[in-house]
C-alpha cells in the first residue's frame, strides 16, 4: 500500500513577530515558515511597533554599510527588516519570501543574491531593491514600501498603494516603525539617522519639488 507524503508541523520558539513553524515535509526536508504576521497580536499593535524604531541587532554593520552604499536611510532598512522578518534570518513566508528582508527568489536572482539566507547577501539585495523602488516612485515612501510588499507593477497599475488589505497594513506597520509613532498618513518625509547627522537616503536634488507636484498633501520637511 502506498501512503501519501506527510507534512509534520512542529511549533518552535523563536523571537519573531510572526508565528513561526518548523515544517518537516514528506521528503524529510525541514522548512522554517512564517505563517503570517497578522497571527501575532503584537504585529498589529502600533504602539509596540513604534517602540521597535531603529532597533539594534547583530546585523548593524551590514545594514549601515549597504545603506550607505545605496543611499538609503538605515533607519528605513531596519524598519523593513522589522516588519518583514523581525530580524529572523531563517524566516520563510507562506508566499516563499526568504531571509531578513524577505526576498522572493526571482528578486534575489535579479540582484545577484545567490545565498538568499545569508544575512549579508540578503541585506545587500534587499537594500539595493529598496533603493531602486525609492527612485522609481520619486521618493514617495508609502508607495515605495507598497511596491516592496506587492511589487512595483501593482503600484504602477493602481497609481498608488494597491487596494490590498495586506499591503495597506504592511505600509502602516513599516511607517510606524520608521517614524517611531503610530502612522496614520500625513506628511511624507525621511526620519533623521542615528546620531543627528545628515540624512541618508533622503530626498535628492529635485525630489522635493517633483514630489510636491505629484503627492497629495506633500510638504517638504527639509534635512538636518
């Protein structure tokens, strides 16, 4: 008699916002799977998320290096990692996104990431992608983050944040972490980096004027 392959799910304890499972497939392969950030109460608690702003981690040197290389605010990179994986380098989403910055395999390939679970490669690819999205969407942070979650095609198609509850929730959570306060819309800006220095990954030369023309309610907050 032939038996169907079994999938065994074992709960494991890891420091992640999303509930994480160790899935043992029928072929014996083990996969750590993130079964969805909404399953954890803290993930939807904006006050808790706001306290995670600019969170320290073992990956700080990598984050700073690639944030500087690709001209992206390192505080933003940390916010993306927080909401994507809660700094769990082994995280795999139920859609197949992997690693700290939850790269899909095709995105990883596009940015030359061959070892998707390697923290340094994952961060490099994720920051490079985020940098391209910021430039693509004229440094409109909500749209760039929406594209990171749903893909640039979805944002272009809908002319803004797509009407997907997952994506809208994602943008709210990411901006809450980035600004350090519950996000509810309003001005679009880049927060200052650690230490009060010049902004990294902030608006480039003509970006404020361009953004003012295309983003409703936009006001330029300047740099420091």
